[in-house]
């Protein structure tokens, strides 16, 4: 779990917004991110270039907010590569993002409770 969330970014968010509010934000992220990842997969499967880009961008931004830097970097890679390049990779290129989300989610839950 250590290193999954950038501690300085998370602390700065807590300092700016308050620990209680950040706890609420984490809860919202944990609720919405799985739906957004499903939306990304749906856009991937449907070949919807713009929806894929927008969803990857939103996931990147949300990850950066909490200091989930690896998650955000993976989402950024998907966003910037574009749907065609991601599809050309073959296999399941969204699996790594989903796995990194699970790691980030566990770390965020622990930090929000601390």
C-alpha cells in the first residue's frame, strides 16, 4: 500500500479541504471510479473515441487529486494514446488500470480512516 498514494499530495488535500471533507471525497471517488472504469471499457468496446478520451481524462484528474499517481499515469497514457493505439496493443489493456485502481482504493480507504 505504501507508495500507492503520494502522502504529500493527500496531506495537502486534507490541509486545504479538511480531513472530514476529504473522507467524503474519497467515498465519492470509491463509489464513482468503478463506474467510470466500466464506462471506459464500454467506450473501448464500442469504439467511442471521444467518450474513451473524456473518461480516461476524468480518471486521470481524479487520481491526481488524491495523489494516486500510478493510477493517474495509467489513465493519462490511455487518454493520450487514444483508442486506436490502445486497441492496437491487443489483449486487455484496461486490466492494468483496474488493478491499479484496486490498490489505490485500498490505500485511500486506509488513509481516510486514519
